[in-house]
C-alpha cells in the first residue's frame, strides 16, 4: 500500500495503527523522506480478507491519510463495481464479439444473457460489467458510442 | 373568524376543471371553517366561450350541464373567450387548467402571462408553459408581486414542490428520480405481469381510460420530459427548458427485454432523471422503492440532510389533481 503522509512527528505511527488494529501482519515499511511536505511511504502487509482491507482504508481516510495505490498480490487493486444493462437491437448480427471486446477495454463483461426470438427480430441482451469505480465515465462513454453506432436501445440500471 | 371572499376564474373545464368544481362543492364548508375563506367561482372558461357570474357560479348546476355536454345551455353562457375573460374579470386567483401543448405552450402560456400582468395569482396544472418558459413566468410573477403556483403540473396529487418548500427547507436536493407518467407505467406493468405486447397493453390502457386515444405524448416520454424540466427549475435551481431534456421513450421496449429483466429480479420503468436532465427506460431491482405498479407515480428525492424520501400516489385524475390545486390555492392565500 502506497501512502502520502505529512512530514510531522507521529504521522507514520498513525498510518500503521489501522493496519495492526485490523489484524494486518506488517512485513516491511519503506519510508522515503524528501524535500516536499508529503512523505511517500510503502507498507507491505498480510491480511486475512477483503473486509480487513476495507476497514484499514476507511480508518486511513478518517485520518485524512491519502492512499495513492494498492497492489494486491502484485496486481493493481481497485474498488470493483458491477454495472448491469439491457441492449435491445440486432446485437448478435452487429458483431457481439466486437461489442464485448470494446467494453472489455474499460471493464470486464462478466455475464451475458441473450434472448433472440427469431433471427429477423431484435434480440435483447443483458450484460453485467465489472469495472473500476474510477472508470465509470469512460465506460458509459464507450457504451453510448456502441449503442449509437449499432442502433441499440440502452436500458441502464438506475445507478449507471 | 371574519370570512374573506376569494374570487376564482377557472380556465379549462375538462377532467381537472370539473374535479376542482366537485372538490370545491365537497370542501367549501371545510375551507370556510378552517381557513376563513369563501372560495367563489366568478368565471368558467371553455375553448369556445365562458360562464361569468361575479356573485359566484352555481357549481352543482354547471357540473350537471358539463357532464351532459350542455354547458352552452347555461343561462350565463356567452361566447367570450378566456383571454377576454382574464382582461374583463378581476379575480383573486386564475386557475389555468387547459391541456398542455409542449410545442407552443399555448393557449396556457398567454392565459398565465396575461393573468400575472393583471395582478392575479395563478395556480395551474398545465405543464407546457412552465416546462418551456419557467424563468420568464417567474419573473413576470415577481415583477407584478403575485404568485405562480404549479404543484399539480408534476405527478398529479403527489406533493413534491410544496414538500420541498414546507418540509425540506434546509435541505440541498442532490438527486430526483421519478416515475412521472401513469400511462407508461401501466403499460410496462401489464407487459411484465401478463407477458403481453406493448400494443395489447396500450389497447387495454385505452379501454380502461388511462391512456389517451393518441398515447404518443406519454409513451414517447414527452410528458415525463416536461415534468423533469419543471422539477429541474423548481427544485434544483437549474435554468433549463423542456428542449434541454434528452428523451427516450418506451415504444421500442420488447416483451423479451421485460422477461430478461424479470429473470434477473429487475423491472423496466420509464424514469425521469432530473440530475441528468434525461428521460429513459431504466432497470431497477424489484424491491426498489420506485417499483410501483399500474398507473401509480413515484418520486424519490435524495437530500443532503433528510437523505432518501420516496412518495407514491396518483399522478392523474381530476379529483386527485384537485388536491394539489387546492394546496396551492390555500398557499397563495396564506
């Protein structure tokens, strides 16, 4: 976990406390003190589950400590969200592979449910997409572009 | 308590106008006792003429004639049109209840403007003038020191604008989502519950009197769009017009899409999204507060202090809409 701390006495200790309170086993702490007011700190630790990580993040936020990046088992960790929507149109005939690939550039299509009454009729396709919360605008943009280009009616979820 | 006589002019004596007259007959005594005002109808205007009696029109007799389509047989009937009645009769409040024409806003727009300029308060159920010219009408009302009230323009009987004014004063409204059109909700409910096509659901809606002969205004989302424009102006201080609302109706929703939503524990509803200035069909979970059935309307407001508030009720009907109109009338007089 990479943090930005204020260069004042006790700030490192305050940043480590939530990790130990929520059962984290600290493996290493890299502390690079520079000229700036903020100090970059990299903490490596083991935790038992996702909930513990969420609680640590919450406590750090409470203390106004900024988490700049989290790497989980070497991969960038992000707040995962799922977006659901239905497309109505000739979704299969307009190259569904292309539709999925373009969405997968931003998120991950994790579920597809297709209803195709007959080849000449419009099909209805429900998709679930897992994505990084921060990329919602980009995701909506690409979905809107696809719908406009392929003449789909988009039925977004209320949160989408 | 000293009784104050308040003169009203009714413009438009269709379903809502007659609803106001019926409710007034029923509640006149209640209003006198509780608010100290005697509401008298000085004029009733229809498209081709008016009934004028400055001492107060006999509502029972007038309603009977109107129900039998014999309004012209009224002893005080004349061919004076509404705009001339506004110029001739000085009422305290003008009730503008004519049907909405979202392209021009007429004839409601000229009725409202003329009434305000002549120093008369206006209470209206007519969406189009406000959806098109909200700021301009508010300015005219302000400069003439009169009130323009429009609770009945959005979701019939549901108190949304007055709820904000009287009960959510310190709140900042952060989002508003609503099912604001009974016809489209009835059609989508029928499709989901009975697996019928949109045409069959629409036909049934027409047979039970929920949908108009030409339901395009409802199904294409135009009616909802007008309401979104009014809510954006009145509750979220956006300076927008109906033409700024992006509208997608429900006309292309297929029974297969409805079934697909159902399979995933969702329903499809036509939602007015005020933040986004958008009307579109949206997927909502079956247990969501906005999942109301039949011709009901529902509005979910998210405010910074009160958080989520959802109100559900009748979005149309002459009697039900009169509830909002009388709320505005009493508010004007308070």
